[in-house]
C-alpha cells in the first residue's frame, strides 16, 4: 500500500514496543506512565455515572456539542478557578484526553517545515504528533528547575517558532518543575517575541510536600499582553481516570474556534457519557479527598524509589528527587566501569525481570543515551525496593 508521506518521519512509540516484553511472569515494571488503578475512586465514579443517567439521560447518551458538554465546561471552569485561572466555560473546549488537544494544536497551527520548540527531553507522543504534521522540532535544554530560559530565549529569537511547547510542572519524562522566576520569564519573552506558549499540565495536581508555583496560564494576569499568547492543556487522566478520556484546552478564541472545527472532523465530540460522569464527579466535591490520597501514596513511593536508587546504584546514577508527578529522570554516569548506555542497561534489566524506559526517544534532537525514565506510580514500596535492587544487579 502507498501511505501518506507524512508518516515517513514518524516511528512507533518506543514505550509501546517495550510493553510487548512486559508480559513475562514476575517482571517488575517502572516503564509505564499510568496512574495506579487501585487508587481510582470507583465508588465515586459509580455514583457520578448513576446521577448522570438519572438526572439528564438525554444529555449523557445523545450526540453533543463539539466544544463540550456544558455542565462539564462549567465544572472545569470552577476547577481551574481553584488553581488561579479565571476562565468562562465558553473559554475552554473539552477534548478526548489532553492528547487530543496536542493533536488539534498540530492540525491547526503546524504547516510542513514550521519550527516548534520543545523541551529536551519532552513527552514522546508530542514529538510523534508534531512531526506527523511536518514540524521541525528544536530542543530547549532542561535542568532541575525546568526549561533553561536563557537558552530558550536564544532559540525563540533565532528560529521564530510557530509555538513553544512546555510541560512546566513535574514534566514527562524530566520530572522537573519550572521555577516561578522562569515562568514569569517565559511569559515576558512570549510578549517580547509574540510567541505562542503551549502549557501542558497533566501532573500539576500531583504534588507531594509543597504545592508548585502557579501555572503559566494563571500568571498571565501579572504580565500584560500575555494571556492571548498562552494555550493551556489540562486532563483528568492522571488524577481521576484515564479511561474517561477527559481533557480540555484553554486558549485564544480564534485558536479554540479552529480546534473545534478540526475536532468535528475527528470525533464529532468527546463521549457525552464520560463528560456527564466527570461533571457529576467534580460537582460532588470528592476530588479534593481523592487528590489528597493519591498525593500521599505517590509521595511515599517516590521517597522509596529515591532511597533505593541511592542505595543500590550509588554513584553509577544521578537524579533529582521529584517533588510530584509520576517519574524519576536519571542519568547513568558509568562510574566504576558500570554501564553508561541506558539502552544496554534496559536489555540487561529485562533479563533480571525489571523494566524501565531508556531516555533517548524523549529527545527531539541530540538524544542522550545515558538517560532513563522510571515510574513509581504503579508499584508498591516493596516492589519498588525489589525492582531497584534487581536493576542494581544489571549494572
């Protein structure tokens, strides 16, 4: 068959390929980016879905508006207000997960050859999605405080990108949190260079000991002229349930209008039943307790993983302890003659019945083969300790 030429520069996900190896009995996986299904509020979701069917069955089961189910848009508006973002329900659209929001950004903004700046490393699916639409991706370096704004400004000035894509809060895969100072600098340079900033925020509610700085979108109120230059993507997947496939996008009205038009071609609308269920759940007031529980569990697992990495791998690995999210981003040092290539270590680790994701695929350019991503979300403390001990023997 003759396939579209836009597929020529896109490869299947390295993570999805790795999952094919994870059916081996006894394997401990740190590879996925999934939340722990044991922490889903099943009872709350049962009640929410029942209420959706009892109170407005027609709205929950019928075709709906492409922009989103109005009661959910109202609840999402209220949810964003608790995070410092004032947005009218009409100022956001509901998407089928935040992944669709990224796809809609690709469809509406990227023409073949357009330059887009992303973090190095960044979310693998974003690299694939934007390349599918012909983007030339440029990496901005990241450290423990998020994207390096000094380097980012140089890249914006040089390349004049169509937009800049950032995951500023507990990024995937970096786990980094963009500092308050740098968030303000991002907005200032957005105004200075009239550059659109896309803020992807699926992990911002998963903080441990200390809440993160305000989102880039919420800080637009402090930087005149910046609100029209920011698009914000949110999701309930990591905090409530990925199976609902509920995400949303806030942005300039003209962008949302084009995105809505493209969404009509894709799926007509996000599942109205899922939207009605999510609306009832948010209305119920159960979310704060759900988030508190999730944060507590993930914080314990992150501490256990950090301690185990220091104990079992010592100076053969470096990392920054994450303050939230789902991931550790680490780098092999090769100290003491140990393995310095994460691809080599990944193969050895599988033989020891433990899995992680090598970091190279997360770079749009200049991949660092010494890097790796480990998720602590789905393994309990005992499994984390055992799995990291196995990883230590693979070195």
